[in-house]
């Protein structure tokens, strides 16, 4: 049983929830103008973990025929066989039910909007067979997080979390393009429509530079319009350094450093921005919206 639990968490890369959670918390902290109510914080956390778990399970199940043929991902198919399809489908459906239940415990608007992320996490694994836009759909899935946190706290429609959503969209789309560089040859041989397979490595690198520049600009505009203080700009500067280091790692060492760039640098970007905004809100930043 312990071996299966470990295999499952490794299969869905549970620890990478760190990519999405901080930005959901950002929207929540902004709507609450500081520390949020525990009940909302709790249900937002459960909802985010549940939808990510369901999304990763769907991705693995739908991609199993492809993963079996790809030397880089063959262990995923082996893990599915070890855990079995019925068990993974039960977990997937349970996670989706838990997500909807969490949304219902937040407010009616969150419940009404819950089908949108469910549809997106189901659609994402299919898209690479038809279009290179799949990377941007993944960006959209995580980009929802700041607005979801904002709405969970009862915030009205606003441009405030929209800027954060734009930053997350460009950030996630960019690092997914980086990650897809590992499979260019495989995707081309199997007629998969990834962006690198369609447009080549050099064009992909330029696309990521543009997207991540958009991330920093969005975060910068956000800080200026909300007149954020020192803590925020220290966080923005740290995020700038992390993203720059990510690009330099790839430029200097190529795909040999993809895991360090993808996992280490990106995980810290979301954490740093969240901590910077939270500290700015909690310690002295007046409400500007």
C-alpha cells in the first residue's frame, strides 16, 4: 500500500502544487486585504489540490498510449499499470467531486463557475494531438488561480486579479514551452502538435522570452497601479533574477538543465511573489481597491 501511495504521488507530481497554490492565495489575500478567513483559506486549498490532482490523473490516463512510446515518459505508463486504471479513475472522479464540493462551500459564484476548470483540465491532454495551442491552455488553467482566489473571498469582478492572471498565464505557458523542448524529435515523429515540433527550437526560445517578459511587465504594472511597497518590489526583483537565471541555464547548458530550470526556478517564482504581496498587505500597505 505504501509503495502504491508513493507511486501515485510521484505520478501526479503532487509536490508541484506549489506552482498553482501561491497565486490562488494571492487573489485571496488581495480580496481579503491581508490575512484571509481560515474557512475560505481552507476550502481554496482543498479546491486547488483537488482540481490539480484530477487534472494530472486525466493527463496521465489520456496520454498513456503516447507515454508508453516515449522513452522519457515510459515510467508513467508503468506506474499506471502498477496502480491500475480503475483505481486512478476512482481517484480522478473523487477529486472532481471534492473540487465541486469545495466550490460549493465557498460561494454560489464559485460553484457556478466550477465546470470551467473541469472542462479545461479534461481538454488539455487532447489538444496536443490537434494544435500547438495546448501550452497556452495550460497557462489558462493555472492563470485562473488568482481570480479564483479573489472570487472565493467574495470579491467582485475586477482588474486587480486580472493582471495577476495575465502574469500567471504567460509564465506558465512559457515554462511549458521550455519543458516541451525535451520531446521535439518524438513529437515530430508521432505527429504531435507541440509548439517546438511545429516551429522549431529557436522560435520556441524566442516565444518563451516574449512570454516571460510579459510576466514581468504584468507584475510590474500590477505593483505600480496598486502602489505596492518595498516588500513587493523586492519580490519582483527576485522573480526577475530567477526567470533570468532560468533562461541563462537553458541558453548555456541546453536541455541538460531543463529540470533545474523548470522545477527549481519556477517553484521559487510563485513562492517569492506570493510572500512579497502577502508581506506588503499585512505590514502596512493600505487598501487601494
